[in-house]
C-alpha cells in the first residue's frame, strides 16, 4: 500500500506546475488552534520581508569565505570563487509578502517519530543503496558517510532517536503527514517555502533566526557541532522569533513548494556541513522530489485544525 501511495504521488507531482502543495490556507487560525495538538507554534498572519537584496547576498559570500579561509588573501580568493558559482543569485529579490496565520511544528520530525509510521504501515525505512546514491548524482559525501544513517530492520541508528529523520524523499514526507493526520484526527501538511521563511526570520527581514550578524555558535554547521545531525533543539540561537527550533542548521528541510513542473521541491535552511551564507532564511535550492540524502529532513504544519 505504501509503495502504491508513493507511485501515485510521483505521478501527481509530474502533472502539476510550480506551486505550493497544500490543502489551502485557513484564514482564521488562532493561537488556541495551535494548541489542539502539542508541539505546534502560532505564527501570526500579516506582512513580512522575504527574499534578499544585494547587500545581504554580498554579506553571504563574505561570511562563507571567512568561515573557512585562514588568511585575508585566501578569504578574497574563496569569495571570488563562490561568487563565480553564483551560489546566492537564485534567491528572490527582497520584497513584502502577506500570509494568513498558521501553526508550525516546533521541531523537526525525528527518527523516533518516523519509526512509528514505518512500523505501523510497512512504509520504506529511511535509506538509500549505494547504487541509488550514485545514480542520484549530487553526492556531496561518499557513501561511507551515508552508512551510519541507514536503518536496520525498521530500527533507526543507535543513539539517534531525537535526531531529525533523514534519507527520506519528499514523497515519504507527504505520506508521513497523511498517516499522521489519520492517526491524530487533524490535518497536517508540509510547510510552504514562504511559511518556512517567515517562521525562520520573523517580520523584520533579519538574515538569521537570531539577527543579521553571523554567529559561529548559532547552529550546527560545518565548523561548529558534530560531523552529522544533532538532537533537535540543541542550539538555542537557531530558535526562531516564534520559538521554532532548528530554523538554521542541522538539516535542510523539504517545503511544500514545487518547481520544474512538479519534478523538484524547494528546500530551506542549511545543514550540518554547510557554509554560513547558506544558513540565512532567504536561501533556497531545489532537488528532485525522489531525492534521499543525509542532509534533508522535514517538519509539519497543522493545517485547518
């Protein structure tokens, strides 16, 4: 049954264009609605500053270079290299968006959360074979880095119960939301890219959850933290203005915003091996909807409680 759901979802995604996949915004969400199920945070409706301007993108290139280079000369060379790759040029220009209120999941979905889904439904456990990983193309890490995250007999790796689940596809995340909705008698979905960005940065256009100046100790990124995922909620500075955890660092997050005719999905945030510039709320990139990687996780929105 789970495989059938995944196949049908893949066909649906190929038929729809670039859009936000949700059941529609609820226009009258209140703080009390977000308390129906524990673990959800109220994000008020209204305007916020989305995207980035030239000043912010220039800053992103600079702090990314400074995060790894060990001399002024190397910083300049690294920054020039990053600019040539146009890392941050696909971000929408800074503008004002207006969203209705919504209820955002305070934490990423963890391995323990996802295990209940796998054991109840028989859905595919998080993982990817070496052949699938090679075929996927965007390797980033050797397969030996993937192996510690592979599940065995529907069991997550030891000691990682409260780490974000990874090695799941966008379709897996949607299937989990559907299952969880049936379990709890409410409606869950994946947050849109704009909902995610507002939650991460608030309304004032700040670059990071904590403000607009990079902090090396702000989150789990390449030079601060373990080489790998960390327990959710470990880094207080990465808590958003609304009290939502891990809105910078740890793992990239799937959103419900699809691109390329529905074949790709936007991801927000940054991961445990990233440069500082990627950890801004405005940054985004897309990957095929069937991707599985040790850098990708997700959270839920409580929709129409």
